């Protein structure tokens, strides 16, 4: 019974780590695709604005990588792990890594840091600090940072610098586009209430709930 419990525990641990590594490895794509789909499905530009910001963040990351040009250090005689924006893969110990295999700063932690900074900037502008949202986003930053370090794609300085730069860019980007973002939020709020003209030429406000119009005024 004890052996079975140990096996289940090991399986759960391995599965959790695999899921975390997959999520962390795909975060750069997730933060472009998911917000874009949100905008297309719901006709709201907020997701598109976040997706454009994520692309801008990755462009800055690539510029920094090619400026700093810090490559990975591989132990002699051990297979080499190559980490890119979209996938991580292993090459043999004798194979040459790509000439553009630059690691500083981490694109993945810079991406999640950007998302954290974006919503932190929103809270600062609106003067509405939401501890639950802040804690969840900060936890995701720590989780992705730990994952990229744990899979040996980056050193600790590389993930920390990525997270810090991403956070700064996220805050700055929100300040740049806040007027457009807030207009979309206002339009979204306005669609929740309709004011319809009645026979006596007075406007009675109706509320949309679950796709149905609920009369709020007297008949």
C-alpha cells in the first residue's frame, strides 16, 4: 500500500512538473493567441491591445538578447539544451548550438512580467489595488521564473532581469494605451444597460442579463 502511494505521488509530481514546464514554455505564444481570440470572439479590443503589447515586449527582448549576446555555458561531454521562444530541445554533446542562442534576458519571464506590469499599471492608474489579482499574477511570475530556471534554460540572473524588464515595460505600455483601454471598458459597461423609449416618450432603462432584457422601470 505504501509503495502504491509512493508511485502515485511520484506520478503526480512528474505530471505537475511536465504541465508547469509546458505552460511556461508556451507563455510567449499564450499571451498573444489567447487575448487575440478574446477580442475576436467578444468584439472587444482589450485583448488585442494586450496581445500587441506582448508582441512589442518580445521585440524588445530580442533586441536586448542580440545586444547583450550572453550565451549558455554547457558542461563538457553532456548533451546541450537549446531553449527558444516556441520550443526547447536537446542536441548531442558534440553538436554546435545555434549561433543566435542568446539567453539574457529570459523571454518567457519577461512576457509574464509584462502581463504582471500591465495589470499593475492599471491598478495604479485607477487607484484600485486588488490584492487577490496582484497575488495571483505575482505567483505566476515566480512560477514561470522557477520553471525556466529549473529546466536549465536560464540562470537566475537571466530570469530575474527578464521579469524586472517585463514588469517595467508592462507598466509603461499601460500608461501609453490607457485611454484606449479605458474607452473599451466604458463601452463594455455601457452595453450592460439599455435605455428604451416607451409610448409616453420617456426612456426606461432595461438591464441585459444572460442574453435577456429585464425591465427595470415601471410599465
